[in-house]
C-alpha cells in the first residue's frame, strides 16, 4: 500500500516513544487545503478506528482512514535532514501536481 523508508520509520518511532502515553500509531491523512488543493497530515492516535488500514513497519504502526487510502496508495514517505531543516517528504504517484513545499498536491 505505502512504503516508509528506514529514516522515516526512525522519526515516527521517536515521535511515538516521546508521546508520554501509549499510542496505537501514527495516522497518515489527506485533507482539503494547502496551495494545491490537498495536503498531507500526520497525528499520533491513541486508538485505531474500525475502518482504518493498519500497516506495520517493524516497531512502527501507521493508520490510514478510507478516504485518505485512495490518495496514498503507492506513496513513498521519507524523512530527510538538510540545510533547510528536517521533515517528512512524500513521493506520491497519485499526485497530478504539487506545490514547492512538498506538503500540498492535487
């Protein structure tokens, strides 16, 4: 369904470990907004919803809701660090266009 690189898995695990309470996983979502029409979102979730797709990558669990699933199928998520900062980068074959920030697409 999706691919999450080792650096991204490590960053997600660090966020989960630092949550201060047990979490079910990291929710990946697609929401309306951003400069291209849709934007990526992430949030730590205390529990999975019954209709979530639950994807495990080693010690990392990712939750994807049904409406986001169609936009994220085949996506690759990486975590990069460079002179401009660090953050998650999405390589999404479903995106027809994206903006310069890499967080918004259509």
